[in-house]
C-alpha cells in the first residue's frame, strides 16, 4: 500500500497521482484506477480524467504478475547496474525479445534470471523494460529498465533522441564523401515487406552521421573506392536497420550483411571475412551515453568490437 497526501485541486486526477506517486507511471496509475485500487480518504476512485480533490490518497498495489518469458541463466557482461536500470554489452546472436521462432535465449530471458527480485515490475509485470533494440546479430551496449520510473524516463529520452549512440561498422568500399550526414525516410520496402528501405514518401525520418575512420585495400582503378572501410556512425534517430539501410543506400553495405549487402566484396575481402569467421553484419554499438532518468547522473559506456570484427579489421589492414 502506497499513501500520499494531495493538496492541489482542479487538475486531472491521473496527473496529480503521477506527481504524488513518482515510482508509478501514468499509464500504470490509470490501470490501477480502473481496477478500483486507488482511493481518497477511504473512498475508491475509478476515473483518471476526473478532477483531483485534496485528501489522503492510497494505492493498493496488487502482487506483481510473473513474467511470461522464463528466466534463463545466461551469462551477461554487465557494464552498470543499480536499483533502476542495467547496462549490458550484448553479444551478437542474442535477440532482445522473445519472438516466434526465437522464444528462448533472449536478452529478456537472461535479464529475468540475472535481476530476479530486483525487478519491481514494468506495468505491474515482473519484466525488464527494453526501451531500444539491437538487431539479433548486432553486438554492443544496451540499457534496460528495472522499474516503472526508469522505464518511463528512458522511453522519454529515446523518444526525444536525447541519447548518445555511436556504432562501429565495416563496409564494402567506402561512402563518399568521407564524412557526412544521411537524412532520409525509412519504412517497409515496397518490394519486400521483410526489409526496410529508403522511401521517397511515407516511412519515418532517419538521420545518421558517419565518418570514415580507415580504408583498406587499394582501389581497383584511379579515383575508385577502396576495398573496405571502417566507419563510426552516430544515430540521431532509431529506425529499424537504420545504419544497414543508410550505408547500403550510399553504395557501401556492411560486410557480412545477409539482407542489405547486395553485390559481393572483392575476393581478398571475402577471404578475410571467411578467415575471421564473421557470420553476421559487421556492426557494433560501441557507445551509449545518457542522463540517468532517476538520479540525473550523466552516464556513458564504450566497448570495443568483439573478436570477429577485430580479427576482420586486422586482416583488412594487410590488404
């Protein structure tokens, strides 16, 4: 049972309750109102749009419902953890969420086991709050919420694009110019609904800054592109497959990308990919920075690419 006194009147009840009970999201409070779990001076309240009146408010929290996915004891590389959130370095090959055909072995399964009773519940369910995703075969830094208040705060930061996100990518050839901004609209491909594409109309705004950090292999002809390159890509929006689609639109798809890597790299690059054992797109979420949604502390995390990308880059430097 949570209790708080509200002195204001005239504002929407659900808004006043959100201020009085900061650990609960507005959506969660609206659901609790509908369940008859909120009262003022002992009288049950049910309508969030009603006007608040001064009094002692109580919220009867039901037991947290168990999560549908099952906890799995999967090792995690934890970069930071407190009562409200956790930051991990996700390995390639791990999906963020359970989905048809991939119901187990996901980050959610691993976090349920790792966090255990420290999950206070997102929307009344004992689950971690995934506020952004990395593709299954993209490695790197991710943050997840453990409480409603952190979930609400992180969601707002990502919605406002108030997050620092930089990725390392290895590409076929190199985009021109060597530094720039790509601004397009991205949505479902008209030719293949399983793929994303740059669209002339519709879709959603997508902005990526990139800089070529290194090039590998001499161009086949004067003025041509190198065989491969290493890029740093900074996201200003977070569309599905954004970097993969944007770099392919510049004629420099990510090495190893099975979906957007149209065309084949030069033979020496193909040999390097095989020797490095790269079986995925060469993309790593290297930097994640944000202001802690509860404490206000600036946080920034940076991790190097995993072994397959590091080995590939080493081999590319010999071309």
